[in-house]
């Protein structure tokens, strides 16, 4: 296992951290529930083989992830790891909620302290809200009380919001989404380097784009990787592009089987920073282009078309269509559309064809027609 040292942390961190959002599941009735015994075995196997960073959150696996992690870390495992979990800031309505949630999490995790306590999934709106609720007063008191050791945040918004948040506090760490397809999205590679330049260690989530990069490979993509002198798997190249950056402290991967866990342990056994050659970086660009060439709707998610008076989440809908086609994941996009768009009244069928969005779109997308196509495509059972 590769370990990285940061002056902010009291001991080196393992570059591979286990993300406890994608444990193996079994079918019980109509529901998929976590295979708890297998998940506990996997977490312990990871720790026995060098992993010392475990990431969970209040809501993962229907609120059960923290409980399962607590059980996995019994029998002496807790002292061997850095334990990270996150404050579900969207549930905080008043100052006391911060304390109540933290105490509940300590109970679920069966521990007296959390190493890394992150403000979960910050965006500009949440950031403004929790500042008004005096979040840093809560965090510093929790630190002084020994309930948390390091203060951080995880992030899902654009590069400007990321800089604003980074500049607002002396953070111990932060967590961003980054992978070969998102290098110019969300916090971006520039954001990673900016945090690094301020001495803030960065933890990466969704390194395989939530698994889409693993399942979405094609013979055309494999042919590109085969041009490299060293033969590596598609998954290995995706991780390698990330661990090349010295600013990265930990790469979290959710593993849903022992096979994936062992594969990642192998990949991270020899994971050096600054290892990618120019010709290897050129191969990454070639692979990216193959994915990008499959883009169905050329939406850049600039959001100039929002808000739609009927509430249609225009770029979100187009993102699902593109993602389904680029990563061969129609099922995943359709599930997401039903649960996160139709149920939440922001799907494409709500369009009343007022035309306001088309006037605003710098890409000249025929939004009305493309929304009709998207709804048809995403609504198929
Ligand atoms: N703070 C936040 O807002 C936030 C958001 C997202 C994630 N996270 C955290 O970050 C962690 C990492 O993100 P992620 O789970 O999305 O990571 P990821 O590595 O992008 O995706 C994990 C999925 O990739 C596939 N996979 C992993 N290793 C593989 C291998 N060696 N070979 C083939 N497939 C492999 C599996 O997909 P299949 O299961 O489909 O096989 C696995 O479920 C999460 O688990 C969670 O702890 C935090
Ligand atoms: S045309 Fe449709 S999607 Fe566009 S703003 Fe009007 S209602 Fe919304
Ligand atoms: S304005 Fe056009 S490019 Fe921008 S998010 Fe809307 S549809 Fe996408």
C-alpha cells in the first residue's frame, strides 16, 4: 500500500480509502439490503492489508452504513484507522441540530471520536445557510471536546464555489469528485491544485465515476490503452491518472465485492505520484474523447436556461441521457430519472414549450425537441 504524508495529519494516510457507500447487497423481499457479514469481512480485510482510511456518511445505505462501519471497527480495528464521516447539513435547521446529529453519529459508529468530520456535499446554497447557523463555532467546540479531530468538507458544485469555500477557513482537508471524465467539472483539476497550494490535503470520491468508467469500457477504449508500453486495465489507468497528482491524499473507492477490493489493493500497492508520462497522458485524452464523442446533447451545464418556469431540470435531464449513452448505463439513468426527476417534479414532461430556455442557450440546443426525446428515452421500462 502506498501511504502519503501531510503535515496537517499526525500519521501517513493510505492512498486507497474504502468508501462505505457501495457495500455488497442481497435481495430481501423487494429491497436490496447490505450483506452485513460480507461488508464487515471486506472492511477488515482492507485494513489487514494496509487501508487506514474509512469513509462513511449519515445517510449511506439507508442510514445503515455508519452502523455497519461501527461493527466492522470493533475488536481493535477502530484504533488502526482514520475514520471519516459527514454532517448531513441539509438536515440542520438550527444550531442545536449540529450537536444532535454528531452525537447520534458517534452512537451509530460506536466510537468516542471521529477523525475526519466533513460538512457533507457542500454547494453554494448549503454553504451560505450553514454559515448563518454558525457552523464553525459548532465544529471548533466539537474539536475542543475531543469528539472530532480534523475538520473538512465534501463538495458538489462549480469551481468558483469551491474556491470561495476553500478560502473561507483553515480546513484540515477536503473531498472532491474527480476522475478522467470530470477533470473540468465540479472542483476541477485546477481546484485540486489550488487546494494543494494552500496545504489542504484532498480526498477523491467517485474516481471511477461511481463505477460507470469500470462498466463502460469498450473494445475501442481497450485498443487505446493497449498502445501503452505497460499493460494495465482500464480501471487501473483511471486510478493511475489520479494518483499521479501529489496533492491527492486519499482516493476513495466503494467496492461492492471482494474481487474489486483485492484488485484495488493490488493497484494501490505501487501507486506513485508524478508517474504518468506525456504519452500516457495523451492516451487518457484519447479515451476521454471517445467517451465525449458519444455525447447526444451538447449541453455544457452552464445553467443559463435556468430557472425554467415549469421547474424542468434541463441540464440534469440532458446529463442523464448523455451518461446513459456514453457509459452504456441506460438502466442507471432511467432509475435516476424516475427517482430524482419524475418523483421530484422536475422532469422533461413538465415542459410547456414557452421557449424561454432556447433563447438563453449559448449552445443553440433545440431544448424543447431534445427534452421530448429525453423523456421518451428515459421513461422506457
Ligand atoms: N461526500 C459525497 O458527497 C460523496 C459522494 C459520492 C461518494 N462519496 C464517497 O466516496 C466513495 C467513493 O466513491 P464511489 O463509491 O462512487 O467510487 P467509484 O470508485 O467511482 O465507484 C465505485 C464502483 O466502482 C466499481 N469498482 C470499484 N472498484 C472496481 C474494480 N477494481 N473493478 C471494477 N469495478 C470496480 C464498483 O461498481 P459496481 O458496484 O457497479 O460493480 C463500485 O461500486 C463512496 O463510496 C463514498 O464513501 C461521497
Ligand atoms: S421551453 Fe420548456 S423547458 Fe424551456 S423554459 Fe419553457 S417550460 Fe421550461
Ligand atoms: S443553457 Fe444550454 S448548454 Fe446551458 S445548461 Fe441549458 S441547455 Fe445546457
